């Protein structure tokens, strides 16, 4: 098959589609999204990823790439494999019949429910990643747009070049041999100071990022403990619901056993279901309180650690306040236990009726308490999960800026080495000044290496400024860990659920507004197809059916 492709060459339609996406005219198409769109235009849908991987390669940037020859081979393989053909319905004849049409209609309806195609999603993800990369480097571009030397440094560097250039005219050779290397060393000193400042900023950013990552990991630890404490609650809900159902069944079961002559069963057997259901409710209440407490600790991580001096008053607790908070948590725990145990037997006691009916009431109330505990703990965990996710995002952003600063400062040791090399070379160059006959030539030689050192110092100052800007960005990102604790910084789970419901309803309304997703239109199309097939089978021309407006 591949031999036939090579012998016959690339088909015209394949070449035309490929050329449309070869934007650089280099014979290569980049990106999985572009490749899928090209195959779709050739009638190939949902190709096998394994087959695509055999004919594509990854470039240095990690993007998928394919040339024209491999693309033609890929098309030939997919066409012979009939990847793009629609599945046939058993019993369909000729053009597919009613079954095939029904399958296509339902498939079209289901695909229409997806508001975005895969190509569109891939393109939007790529755009988002590029925007993120652009935003991360925006600070570095701003820092590099202007010179980062202060007025004193500019004056010193300019003076070193001017003094080095004028020294052969104004001073003796012995003085020049001392003065010019000193000027070059002064330029190198400014470069060294830039490296020191930049490295200090990098270290500060790294330390801040490490602290934020540690806080985020601590919040994750508390969240994991809260999840573990909550794990028993769904079990209690299921157990209490089963016990409530069995309590409802128990009277009829006992009556049936007694009527068939089995051993007399004491009526206290009715108490088994409510006792275990109440025990499950108590366990659920205790687990809920423990999980809520751990969730609050996860939310509060970083509230005081990263709060500014203006905000520390809102988050700071004295030793006595911390003791009172610990005491309140212990009180809430036993209160939760009491509320999990007492309501069910109390309501069962005040409700009139036989013991079996009271057992049903107690079991049902205990099951409702378990369900309520599950709702409370899930609400608390939803809040904690969002807060911890925000902390992790802030920590990741801080670490990203710290790494960006380290990347910007990686050049600083090299610039310092170049500045030192210029200073050392100047010491050797001034020894050959007596061999130069022209004073102007001596001035050029004396000023060359100090000028190179001054230029390198200017470049080092830009790298230093980038390091400082990225360290400041890492610090600003770290302060967001304190903001995640403040009221209003995160969505209420009920509000978030309502927002998602509204979005779902809007998307469904937009989908149903399309004619191809209208159920009435699909039903009418199926009815017309059925009449058409029925008319062909009886050799009678099908009657036209008016299409509803």
C-alpha cells in the first residue's frame, strides 16, 4: 500500500489540504488540532491515535509535526482501514434503510449536544497556554525595555570610559598603566554588584516560593485528613437507610413468621434497627464535626503566616483566644454527639403508636440525621477543596515567578566573568601602549575594554532588574494564600451549584434552538424516511409530506 502511494505520488486533494495548513511553506504542518482538521476535510473522522502516532513526530517544542509524504501515507492507511466509515446497522439494505438513518440521526443529535468540537477545544487550550506564557514573561519584557542603571552608575561608567580615553593625552605612560586597569576594574565592580543584587533577589524569591509550597502542602495534608474523617459518613448514610427500610419491613416479617407457627418472637426485636440507626447517626455527627474542624484548619493555613501588617489584626489570635477556640471545638464535638443520639428516640417517644411504629420513626429520623451530616460535611469539604486549590495555585504561581527569576539571573555569573576578563585583559593591554605610535590609537586601546565592561555591566543591570521584579511577583503571589482565608474570596458551594445549573440551562436552550437538535425535526425526518422506505418496498412512489414550519 505504501509502495502504491510512493509510485502514484501524492493525490491532488491531499496536497491541496496540506498546503492550506502549511503556513510557513516549509513542508511541515504543526499541531494535533491542525492534523485532525485536515483529516476531517478529507472525510476521515475519529482516526486512531496509535496510527497517527506512527506517522507523526515531536519537535523540540513538544508539538506534533508531519510532512507531506507522511501525511499522504497516513491518509492511505486510514482510508484502507476504513476508519472514517460509519457503522452499519444490522438488517439495513441499499442506502442503509430506516435503521441506518435512525442511527445517523441519533448520532448527530448526541454530537450536537457537545457545544465545542475537539479542534476548537485544542485551539483554545493552545491559546490559553500562549497567553499564560506571555503573561509570565511580560514583567521581564518591561524590565528590559529601559536601562536599569541608576544615575550614579551611569555617571561612573561614563566617567571611566572618558578618563580611559583621555589618559594617554593627559598622563604619563606609567600613570596610564595604573589608571586604565583601575577604570576597567571599576566597571567590573558594577557588574559584580549587579550579580550580587540579582542573586539575593533570586534567593529571596526561592525562599518565599518554598514557604508557599510548604503551606500549600500543609493545607493539602489537613484536607486529606478531613477526607479520611468524612469517609465513614456515606457508609453511615447507607447503613441507616437500610436499617430504616428493614424497620419498616420488620412488623410484617414478624407477623408472617408467627402466623406460620415459628417460635414466638419477643417484641424487643423491633429495637434493633433504631438502636443501630441511632448509633450510625452519632458516628456520622462525630465524623462530620472532625472533618469540619480539619477543613477549617485547611482553609486557615497561611492566614497569619502570609498576612500583611495591615491585615494581621483580623487573623491574629492571642494565646487565650486559641485556648478558648480549642475548648469550643471540644464542646462542639460532644454537642454533635448529643444531637446525633437524642432527637431520634425523643421523637419516637412522643409519637403515639405501637412499638413497631415508634421503631420506624426512630430509624427514619436517624437516617435523616445521617443524610444531613453528609450534606454538612460535603459543604465544608467543598469550601476547603476550593480554598486549598487556590492556595496551591498561588504557591505554583509564586514558584513559577521564582523560577522565572532564576532563569533571568542565570546569565549574571557569565556577565561577571566577562567583566573580570575585560579587567584582566586591560592590565595586559596597557603594557603594549609604548608600541603604539599614535596617541589616538593609545586612547582607543585604553578605552575599548572599559567600554566593553561598561556595556556588560548595563546588560547585567537588566538581568538584575528582572530578578528583582520576578522576586516581587513571587512575593505578591504568596500573599494570596492569606487572601484565600478572607470572607468573599471563594465561592459558596450553593452559589457555585446554582451558577452551574444556570449555565447548563442556557447551554441546553441554545442547543435546542438549533434546527438540527430539535426533537420535532428529528421525529419528522424519521417519519418521512419510514414512509419513503415503505413506498419503495411496495413499488409505490412515496407521497410528499409537508415539512412543518
